[in-house]
C-alpha cells in the first residue's frame, strides 16, 4: 500500500508541474496578444501638440505639431482619412468637401500618457 501511495504522490506532483507550466505559457501568450492589440490600437498613433481645426471657405484646415511620428485619423461626418506623419512642426493639412449642416470634425491621435485622444470641433456648413 505504501508503494501505491508513493506512486500516486509522484503522479500528483508531475500533474502539478504540467498544470503550472501550462498556466505560465497561457499567461505569457495572453500578455503577448494584449500588448500586440494595444500597440496596434493606441501606440501606432502620433503624438500632437498645438492642434487647431479651422473652417475655411471650402472645407477644413488642420494645423498641428507632430511630436512623435505615427498615424492620424481625420474624421468628418461619416468620412475617415488615415495617414502616417513624421515628426514636424507647424504642419498644415486641408480637407475640402461640400458638407451641409452641422458636422463634427475630429483628429484621433494619442497623448503622452499613451492613451487615445480626440481633438474635436463642431462646425455649421
């Protein structure tokens, strides 16, 4: 009987090691997947300063300083424009269209605290 108890104890210890290893691998995989999702959804965006959105006679003019390179999303109404920007001061970008009515215009970037950030204005056309 003592031999069977020793055998069961060895099997239990081996099972515990297997489950512990499986838990560690699953945790590392989860951390990798979450960090990849975070990079693709937040860290790919540029960091901006001095953002202004102005209405011009035939559209919108965006002015901003790119502090850290990355992509930006420009939104107006249902339209979205995504582009990558390098580090540059006093950057200007104009978007022309024939909108009517109240329209929300926004730029999606990130702030220094690596969180998503929206600069937004509402204009009447």
